[in-house]
DNA sequence: CATGAATGAGTATTCATTCAT
DNA sequence: AATGAATGAATACTCATTCAT
C-alpha cells in the first residue's frame, strides 16, 4: 500500500538524507547548505555530489525519505478490522510517539510542507503522504459516525482537516511536550466522539498513553 | 491594547514592507531577495538600504507591519459585551474575510511563523500577535463553556489550539476557497457548541455538510 | 553599411572586452576565466558580473567588439570608384597592417572562428563580418576578371576563399612576420592577375608596402 | 619516412584515442571531458586513467594518433617517380577523400592546430605532420615549376601555404561538401598551372565553374 | 584490468552591503 | 533621497585525479 522510495537508500545516501533532515529541522530550507550536509556526513562536497547530483535531487531524496519514514510508522501497527474508536486512538498515539521519538522529523516535515507550495518536486513527493493520512482519518471518522461512536453530525472531510490541523499546529505552540499533547488529544477526542452515547468510548479514557 | 509599530511606516517604508510581503507570499523567505523588493518598489537597491539598513531590519519591519495589519482586523469590530457565541462567530467571520480579501497576508504569515522558530527577532515581533489571538479565543471559549453555550467539558486552552490549528491549516489543503472554509467552520462550530442546549446557538446557523 | 554593436561600449565594458580579447589571444577560449578578466581590468569578479551578466554575454560582447574593430579597418579607407587591382592591393595592405599593429586581434579572431562552429551566438556575431569580407573580395575579383586585370578564368567565389584561406592560414606558419607576409601576398597576387596582360598591374609591383 | 607512434596503440588506447577524437570534433578542446571519453568507450574513468595517466598524455596520444592517420593516407598511394602535375592532382584527391570519408578527422585536426599554439606537447606531435605536408607540397610545386607544368614565377614556399590555407579554410565556409570542394580545387589548379603551356595539364581536367 | 568512492582546487554566479556622487 | 558602481563572502557545481578493493 505504501509507495516506496524508488531507489532504496544505500549507506551514503541514507546518511546524506539523515544529515539533510536534521539540518532542515535546525535551520529550515532557507539555511540549508550542501557544504554543511557534507560536513555533517564527514565527506567532501564533491563526494556529496557524487552520490546526489544536485541540490534539487537532494531535496527530493529528503522528501521521499521522510515520506517513507512517516508512512512506515502508520503501517507498523495493523489497523484492519478494528473499530473506528480504537483506530482514532491509535492515530493519536502514533502522532504522540513520533513527537516523542522523532521530533526532528516533525519539524523537517513542517518545513517540507511549506516548501511544497512552491516546489513541484517536493509537492509530488509529499502529496501521497498527505493524501494517505487525510484519507485514513476521513475513513475512520466516517465509519465512527456511522456506527454511532462519533458525533452523528460529523462531516468526515472537514473533521479530518480539523484533526490534522490540530495535531500539526500543536508543536508550534507547545513543542514536543507529551503532557501538553495529551491535553490537546483529549480535547480533540471530546470534539469528535458522540456525546449522547451511553457506553464509554473504550476501556481507558483520555488523557493517557 | 494594540502594540504599535515603534517606527511609523512612512511612505517608502510602507511600500517596501508591502513589496516584501507579497514577495514572501510568492516565494517564501528562501527566495526573498532585497533586489527584487527594490525592483518591485521601483527604486535602487542602494535606496532600499537607505530606508531599511539591513535585510534583518527589513524582515523585522515586515513582521511588525503584518502583525499590525492582522491585529487591526481584530480590533476593527468591537466585541466587548457581546455573548461568546456571537464572538466566536465573529472570529470565524474575520478569518474568512481575511482569507478572501488578503490571502497574501495569510500566506506570508505562514512563512513568518515558520521562520520565527529560528529567528528571535521575528519571534519577538510575531509572538504578541499569536498570544493576542490565542488569548482572545481562549477567553471566548471559557466564557462560552461557563454560560452553557459551548460544551461543558471544553478545555479552553486546548480548544483554542484546535481552533487556530484548524483555521490556519485549512488553506494548505483547500487554498482560499470560501465555500470550503464554511464547511470547516461549520464543523469547528459543531465541535464546540453545547449539543445538549435547547435553544439554537444563534440567529444564523452556519451552513452544514 | 556596417552593423554596429547594439550597445556602444562604455568605459568599463570596453575595458572588459579588451581584457577578454588579449586573454583569448593568449590562452584561447579553453583557458578563458572570468576571474582573470576581472583581474586584468583591475576589478572584482562581482563587478565584472555587474557590467556583463554572464560568461556567454561576455563572449558575445567580445565577438561584437572584434567584429566592429575588424570591419572598421576595412571601412577606414574609401574604396569606391577605384579599379579592382588597386582595391585588391588595399585589401592585402589592410591585412598586413592588422598583422603588424594588432596581431592580438588576429589571434583572438582565429579562436572566435573556431568557436563559432559550436556557439550559435558567436556565429551570429561573426557571420556578418565573414560575409562582408568574403563578398568584398568576391566583388573585387569579379570586377577585376571582367575588366581584364585578373585571370579571365577566375572563379570569384572560389578564389575569394583562396585569398581568405591564404591570408588567415599564413600567421599559423609564420606568425606576424611582415617580410614573410609580403612573399605570400606576392604569390597570391601572381595567382590572380592576368598573366597575358601587357601593361603592368599597377605602378609598384609587389612585394613592398 | 613515417614517424611512428612510439607506443603502439593497443586495443583500449586505440578506442580511447578514437573516442577523444570524435569528442574533440564535436565539442572542441574546450568541451573535452575525460569522463565523456570514458563513457563513450564504455569504461570507468579510473580505468581510463589506468590506460592514459593524465589528460595531457591523452591529448598527446590523440595528437599522435591523428598525425599517424593523416600521414598514412598520404603514404598509401606511392607518388615516387610520377610527374608533379599528377602528384598535385593526387594531393588534392587525397584531401577530397579525407573530407568525404573522415570529416571528423579534419575537424579535430583544426582544433588540434589551434591548440598547438599554446601547448608545446601538442605542437611537438603535430609539427612533423605539418612539416611533412608542407615540404611535400613545396617539392611538388618546385619540380612542377622547373619542368614547366606550373607557373614559371611560382614561389614554391609561398604557394605551399596558399594551397594548404585554401584547402584547410574551405571546410569552414562550405563544410565537407564535395561539389564545392571541386570548385575550389579547380581554382587552385588554375592558379598554379602554367597558363602558357600548350599541352593540357593532364588527361582528366577538373570541373570548372 | 576494472571500478566505486572520494577529493582538492577550481568556476561561474549570487547577494547583501557600501560608497562616492 | 537617490543611484551607479563596486565588493567580500558565499554557493552550488565541476573536473581531473587518486586509491582501496
């Protein structure tokens, strides 16, 4: 189901992509210098260009590597067959985990999304990831509305943007703080679940890991 | 209540800020060149530097000018004394209006916020604006929860981030499309208002799905 | 009649073109470096780029400046109305003079012609000059054949290439040596004039200024 | 009589020289890249450097290979003992043939000669070839003048340059066009042969205008 | 013989900034 | 206020060459 990176990341290319990612997270695309990437990897600039011919190709490589990493986390845990409530829970937990274990990925992704507006190559690399995430959430929301666990007046397409917007905007205000995240996730949860439902939405109620 | 721009924008400085803003909206900070700004204003680069000594100062000027414009829109309509439901409504309407009339401001602001993470000067200029908006929404939400028009289990601080995140993320998916915005705003509305309340939330209800 | 350089060579541009010319004469296009040109003019590379935006534009400027200089020498002395014999004489004298006073121009021109084969811009700049020279010689030869001063079996178009080829190839063997040139010019003369004609081809016979 | 290539061209070295030649013909020395040569041969650059240690050595190899090829064509047909008229004829025919069958050699040679002016190694490799050709033509012309078949006022040394200059300059104007070449060759012929001679210059006369 | 990877020294070009006028 | 000209410091990219395998 995932669209894999066409050229699998061999040793050096993997190192280069990793160095580029952390530099983008630190300084943004504005401050991304090929020389810095080479320095961080510990190679000569010419060597960098041997492995990745142009800066544009490098950004594309970065975009693809990040998309793959981001999507890999989503696919790790099987969601098929589980009820929508549980799947939304998993979605929030996944985001929380990425926030804690790979905040750098999150920051770099934010830069990438901003850049995608002007760079068609980046947009092309990022789009499948965005679409995948959005569709996944839309499906969960639609199914949850239909089975009565979510609000009956829920608009899945609009609510999906609400979920994504809330999650991605949160770190801009609070950073990777997991406690603060739980509070946001809980609010999102309450905004979505069906308030008229008798039985509680699951064994453990938010907030909580 | 507004924090005024320390150096008032004289003719040339105002033109420069406007040119910088539209260029940032078009190309992002990554592609912002002083020469392009001068060209757009119709002056020489040396003249640009006469009015704004450095690029850093220029970015600060831009940040301040945008903050002032953004906050001016909020202050235009008096909100004091009105009920929370109505004030939330106005908040959404304000955003919608900015989206329609000054989408460029919105785009440039997104770039500015991204940049603020690494640029303390920009952060300092932007922060009051962000704080102002966030506090305003938090207040509305808290009062609305307390008067029973919003969800009783609402967490105003978390929900404020949800509102801001949804609004600012929306254009990334749908652009300045007002129809699509109304759908998002309606969903946000339903996520916030008190579903158990008898009387309708106001004279005009937002268009649903 | 001459196609002038569209942008007249102002001070700096003139200096740059001159520096480029002597460097091309010395090292060929292969060894032409913008930095060397800037050094020779005594300016910074950035300043060079201020006056001539790209290397390509610089080469075009060079080509145009050389074309103009070369053609100026041809136009200096009025040839209208004079008999073909005398005009051919002037043609050879002109070449001899350029050889003596501006051998650098000659060398650089040779490089330019070689480059024109692959560079359409250079070709476009050079072509009018080549055509002008060729046509001028063809006309002289045709008229001289018709008035009986040149060989009656002369093929003006073919002979023009013979004249040009002999003149331009000569320095490759003998350098700018004027004595050696006179010998070549004399041979060319004898190859062209009508051997059956009674009266001598002119007051003074070659070689000799 | 031929000066053989000191290191005989083994398989790979031969291939490399051939690839270099066609690349020089296409792009000139200015655009000659070792990597392109290796690519055309189908080997790695490191392998290229195994066979030819430096670029300079490569250019020397190229010069030697071209000199050998060019001179081989001259030696193929025995000229000894034949009358000057016939030998000049053969000289022109040889050139015509090279023009038709190996125009690439001709183009590359032109580049090489231009480069020889600045590169002593190339000059050293090329000089014997140039000298050989020049001397050969001078001898033909001197003998033809003495036996009355060529102009009696012929200056063999000057006329040799005229012949070489005409032949080598021709392709710059007309390319490898054989019809156009015949016209030039005919003109050259008429410029050299003795016009006062009764008997025709040979069994087959060159096509005239 | 052959190659993948690496590199030092360049190479044109860019950009914010300065300064004399 | 305004500008033409100038510049130092970068910046992405190139190329012949080397070396371990």
